[in-house]
C-alpha cells in the first residue's frame, strides 16, 4: 500500500482504535514517592499508561532503536488484561511521566474512575490514543493493532504539519484529524510532547503549550488550574523552605478540590513550619474526617498534640486503628503523661513549687507550645507571690487560632483554663476591668465549671469594691473608703492593691500602725510593690522610726533611681537618723557644703563617713560647668558628704593638698584619702561616687 493510501485509511480506523484503547488501558500505577513530611496522594489520573511492546514475534525482529521510539500498541493475546499493561519497558515511547499521588486512600473501579470527589483527573475523559511511528522520522512497517489486521498509522516528515509526531497523546481520547494539531497547540491547558531534549525522551508529557522541555520548571504549576500540579509546585516550595508560597499553592489546590485529604495534610505541614499550630491541627482534623484511614494525618496530629501538651488526644492518634508508634514518640507521650499527672497531684495539695517543677520538666521534653502548661507555670508563680514572673509568663503564652473541642485541662476546658489563670493575675495587679472581661470569656467557654464561676464572682465583687472605695476616698470619706476596700478583701484576701489602698486611708486618718500593718501584708504578696514601700516608709517616718524609713527609702531608690521625691525623702530620713544618733553633716539638703578655712577642712575630712571634695575655681569654665552636676549627685547619693573648695579663695587649703589642676576631686573615707580624680567625665565621676555610696 502506498504512503498516500495509508494516510487515506486514517479516517476509516478512527472509531475502531478509539473503542479498543478505551477498553484496554485502565490500570493504575501503584508506585509511590515517599516524602517524610508531605503526602503525595493517589494519582489524579487513573490512566497511568505503560505502553506495551509489540507482540513476541515483532519484538524479536525490531531493533533497540525502534523499541525506544515506537508508540505502537500490541493487542495480541488477552488485550484487555491489566497485567499486560502493567509491564514497564524502559524509555518506551508514550510513557506518562511525572504522575504522582493525590490521596492516600486510592479507590478506583474497573473503568479507572476515582470514587471520591476531589480526586479528579487532570485530563479529559476517555482513553488517550498513542500513535505509532518515530517522531517526525522514518515510518515503521509490520506493526499491527491486535488481530483485526489494521496496519498501524505512520508519519513521515514529508507530510508537513498536518501529521502528528510519534507518541503524541490526545487528551480527549479521539484521533485528531488532519490539520487539527495547530488548533490543539492553541489550547490553554494541553499535554505537549517532549522532543527528546534535556531530561525528556520521546513521548514524555509536559504541561504547557510550547512543547519545549525548558518550560517544565519546579513550581511551574503555580498558575495551573490542575490541583495536582498546584500541589506538586507547593511541595517544591516546601522543600526549599518557602512555606508561605507553599501554603498559597496548597490553598489554591484545596479551592479546586476541597475534599482531598492529602492537600489538607500538606497544608498542615506548611502551617506547622510557620508556627501556626492551631490551624495545622484544624487542617489535620479535616483531613481525617475526609479520609478516616489516613495514617499520615493521624501521625501528624499526634505530633502536634504532643507539642501542645494534650496527651489524651496524642495517644488517640498515635494508636489509631491498632497502629504502634515509634519508640521516640512513645517515650515522649509517656513522659508527658507522667509530668501532667504529677502536676495535677501537686496542684491539688497546693504544692506550687512541685507544680512549677513538673511544668518545667514537661516543657523541656519538647512540649514547647502548650498554652495550658505555660498557664499552669504562671499560676504557680502567682500562688508563690512571684507576681512579675506570673505576669511575664502569661504575657508570652502562645496564641492558638483553634482549640480542639472537648479538650480538658485540670477539669476545665483547655482554652478556659488559660483565661482562668489570666483573670487572677490581672486582678492581682489591680487591672480589675481586664480581669472581669477575661473571667467572663472563660465563663462563656466553660460555664459549668465551679472554679471558673467562683473566680468570675470574686473578680466582679473585688472590682466593685475597689471602685466604691476609690469614689469614697476622692470625696474625703477615708473611713468609709477603708471599709469598702476591706469588703473587697473578703473576696480576694491576697490582693496587694486593696491592702495598699486601705493603708493610705489609715495614714490619712493618722492611724500609722494600721497603715504599716496593711503595707506589710501587701509587701508579703508583692515584695517590690513600690507604692506600699513608699507608704510604709512615710508611716515609719511619722512614727520617727528613722532606721526603718531609711531602709525602705533606700530600697525605693534602687527601684526608682531617677525619682526626685524618693531622693529627697531618703536624704531627709538620713539626716533625721544622723541627728537621732548625734551625727550631723550636710544638713542643707541639695547643696554642697562650702569650705574656706584649712582648720574646717581638716575637721570635716577627719570625721567618720565618706567625703568627696570638689576643688574648683570661679574663673575656670569646666569647674563651673560641673558644679550643677555635683549638686545633683549630692541629692542622688545622700549618704556621701560633698564639699567644695575654691582654690582662688582658699589658697592655704589648695597648697596643703597640692592642687595643681582644676577641677580635682578628692575622696576621703573615715579620715583617710583613698582616691583623687582630675578633670573626670560626668559618667566616670558618678560611677565612682556610686561605688563609695554602697
């Protein structure tokens, strides 16, 4: 038969070829690619075709070059057998490359259709037709389609663009008629044939319409309408560490196939890498709803729940359907359960140091993102009266966007427990409005819990009492205000703010002992409570207990080093203490004592204590510039006696001390000169003064 006759017969065999291939090529590829982090799923197209070689007779007579390029299909023997189609000759023309999995629970019937929604094929229905012959090369003779005697169609370069290259696959499953190849190339989403360049052999399938091997790049499916291509592009981004980009691609894939469990599991992996653990849990939960037997999603859920400190949920997913976890996961789960049980027991008997120890132990084994365990740590700090630590801990608690329903912690809903602790810390710091708001949120989440209901009641009553006490105090009704604060203490006996407020009322009424007593209570709960320190110091001063007053004022000076009121108070208390002991120096507050005679100078520097002498001259600019700073140091460090000597007016003193440069500073301690400084910087001078004030 002539070449032109062969071409003319093409139209005649169209229907026969289409019917035969539709019935024969229906097997799935069950090979899987294994990523530890990502699920590749089941094939988006069940038509994973491995084209068979020619029949035994024709194969023995065909060269290796022909077997690598031929796209003919032998239908001899049992032509509809899936076993026959499963054979995989190397580099055979017409092989579908790059097909990957979409779902871990692959279900296909004999016709090659997926039974679950979302597992749609990336090509249109029908069996793609594989043409025989070499790619724009010499035609092949002697290859038949089964027993019907139809000669296979071949193409040669002499027929121009109206004829298809070897191995071309029609997405619709129909034979293209003459002149339709250019129309196919213009479609937006087509399968194009690789031309043997780069890593693609004849018959390789690439997405896109230009047919060039260079167009197939990692992530090139980002603009595709095929969810499988989007997933594969997302996987590439994930492996490169581009988690935000990967998440966006998984989102697009899910929008196209919302019931695909593998896409949601992969999205959970990206969210986990971004630290969004609550959302990752929600995606995994959705994945196991879609595919209850999805083992990888259960494993990922177990890992997330371990990090979140939810031992019960972690155990449920680790041992799902009789699965046995690895030794690492099992040991981590057992350690978490042990520490949680011990923490629960310690909390029941108010062993807060034990609770703190067990929460720290749980956090160190990898349970690094549990809001409940961190809240338990904050609660332990609160009960141990370490309020600053409690506040810092609760402020740094991880924020979860999603809490699994029905999760309990110490008998409370997990999310409500965090709010329960936070409300108590807010109340301890006097942030009563915040405390009420947080406690109400906890009550809405777990309205049946007795502990939460009690805290909510207490918070509301304390906030009401504090407001009433403040209003009465502002009206000058100090006795009634003290009673109002006392009413609030009935509901929260460990509230330092209420004790301090009532202490102020007692001081206004002249009841200094009662004021000191309430300040002591507040400071036992919050040792660095500055308002209570100041109030107690002032009350001790009223009672002329100068040693106690100086001690409190010195503690305040360390807490508030730049506070002028504190500096003035501590200086006056020290003067009063010195007077009571018969020692009087630097009685003029805020001023440096001027010395003009040698006799007075010798008398002052020989007395007990630390003396700092500033040798200056009125005509010296640097001396005058530093004088205001010396006055400030006199206020800031009242335990030191500051003196000043003008060398132009007191030549005898300057000569006796051998002063040659000004400004010069001499430091005496108990009559002995210990240091001399010439023309110092402000910072160096203050650092030196501070060292001698301790």
